[in-house]
C-alpha cells in the first residue's frame, strides 16, 4: 500500500481521531467519518460512510464496541470493493472478532491496540494483528505508522489477549484506588502520596495520569473512559465465564462513565453508613455485650457456619445468648479487620477477619439498606483450624 492510496477511518472518537490525525501527518490520504458528524483536526471528513468507504483501499474501524462494528460494516458493505482491507482496531469480544473474520474473509485484519491517545499520536502503539499473511503485508506500512506490530494467530486470540491486557490495567486502577483510600484515611497529602507511588509498581500509571489524580480531574479530557474499560472487563468476564473482580469494581463505580479511567482511582471509600453495622458487630465482640449485635443485625438474621463438622444456623436471639456482657479474657490480644466491602445500591457484601486467640474466623456478611439504615441481613463464617 503506498501513500497514494486512501484510508477511510470510521469512528473519530478519542482513538479514531488520534489515529486519523497521525496517519494524515504521516502523508497517508485519510478520509474520516463518525456517527455524530464531529470533525477531527486537520483530517478530511465526510458525512456519508459509504462515500468514505467507496474511495478507500483500507477501511480502518475505531468504534466503541462489537455491535457498533457490526452495524457500521453492515451499513457500508455495499460500498466495499472486493480488494478493500478492513482493519479493525476496536476492542471487542473474541466471539465478535471471530464472527467478523468469518464474514469478511481474508480481507479482514483484526488489530486491537495497546496504548492510548498519546501513543497513537506518537506512533508508539503496540498492535496485536491477526490476519492472513497477504492482508497483513498490505496493511503493515499503515500499522507501522501507528506503532509496533505483533502478529497473533487469529482474530479471536487477538481480541482475547487485548481483553486480558486491559484487565491488568483495570487491576492497576483499582490497586491505585485502594492505595489512595488508605492514604486518605491516614490524612496523607495527595501530592506526597502520588510522589511516593510514582516510585513503585504503579509508577507508570501515576505519572501518566497525575493530572487526573489531583483534585482537578475536569481540567483534562478523558483519554480512555471508565465506560470503555468497564466494557472490556465485562466482555472478558463473559468470554471466560470466570469471576472477575475488576468487572464489578468498575461497573459499580460512582464516577461518570465518560470520565478518564484514572478518575475511578479517586473515588472515596464507601460511606460510613455502610460500615456502621460492621463496626457495631466489632464492638459486640470487643465488649461481649449482645446489645451491639441487636443493633448490627436485622432481627431475622441467621449466623451460619460449620461447627464440629455440622452445619449450624443460629437465629440472632440464640447467637446473642453466647455473649455474657463482658470481654473475653484475652480481648487485649484479639484483633478484627474489615477486608472488603462491595456496595450495590441497597445491598452490600462484606468480608471480615477476626483473630480470636488460637482461632481465626472469616466472616462473610450480606447487608441491606433497611428503612432505618444499613443492617446485616445474614452472616456465614468459616473457622480456620
Ligand atoms: N481510548 C483509549 O485509550 C483506547 C485504547 C485502546 C483501545 N481503545 C478501544 O478503541 C475503541 C474506540 O475507543 P475510544 O476511546 O476512541 O472511544 P470513544 O471516544 O467513545 O469513540 C467511540 C467511537 O465509536 C463511535 N460509535 C459508538 N457507537 C456507535 C454505533 N452504534 N454506531 C456507529 N458509531 C458508533 C463513536 O461515534 P460518535 O462519537 O461520533 O457518535 C466514536 O466515533 C474502543 O473499542 C476502545 O475500547 C481505546
């Protein structure tokens, strides 16, 4: 493919806009189209995707998701020339990528991208390209204007690898959120915390996203949105059919979906109201006073677990009789900590570890927001030997 040939870029969002601009700056003849009609910098645009596609030797897709790719390709199918290559850079599900590869045959190149807008602008993306050798040879000069090409066996694997890579990014964002919450709880200044985090494992992310992590996130335009990353981890969880913590961590994020992913790391810890029944439960153990348990649990709650090899299910009243209104003799050496809490609107789950002398317990709570506030609806526990 030479510079006299035309590239149609369909989708001029964050990535499509940056890609089209980069290719035009590298002397490729680019014509762009996007659903909203928005224009992109110096790139020529048209309001009709069929017009863009009819002129193109290469159609590059930078669309939000699989359904958008299928929709746009269906709309322009009649204008595609038989020798036109479709190069799809969108992050979509493995099954969606397979379907497109099957539908478009040897002229389809699935090429999801590692790296964000600044890498696209600098031609420094990492590109996972799956295609027949001939198609790959034809598009390679274009791909090399955008970054480094890494060949992958098939479209489905390229899509899956991209989702796995983005899950590691989601994990890093959630790890950063945990660190910032702990620092906030210890009243450490944000700038100082970021300075120190920048020296460690999350350093690259903190350095790239620092302006979003300070208390001025609106000052910068999102490069990669929470909505797009949440889409990717949800696709991964569905494709693998394996639980994925980052999927719920991002889906239940109160930050706006069109905010940059870094803003998800700045979301404050759960409100005190959800923690209150758990703290009352801790007070119950610390004092031995069952009144605290009655405040923590709903009256209908059961406390359940395996005791001496048999399943027990205590109603709250029965559980309260186990406490005599005074602390255990070894209370000064006992400790309890809340390990996790996940709030989903009016329900929540929580995990707590209790170190009680020779025994360590893991307590799993189901909480509900009742009319008079959050209460524990049920507890199940495991006693570690
Ligand atoms: N941003 C990143 O850092 C990054 C990095 C690597 C990969 N990706 C992936 O690259 C793709 C594009 O990401 P982005 O960040 O550029 O997203 P974006 O800014 O939200 O842009 C999405 C594009 O898709 C178009 N679109 C969405 N739904 C459509 C539909 N049903 N029909 C037609 N067009 C539709 C939008 O059109 P209009 O806005 O004009 O309506 C826009 O051009 C996504 O798959 C994303 O996961 C993003």
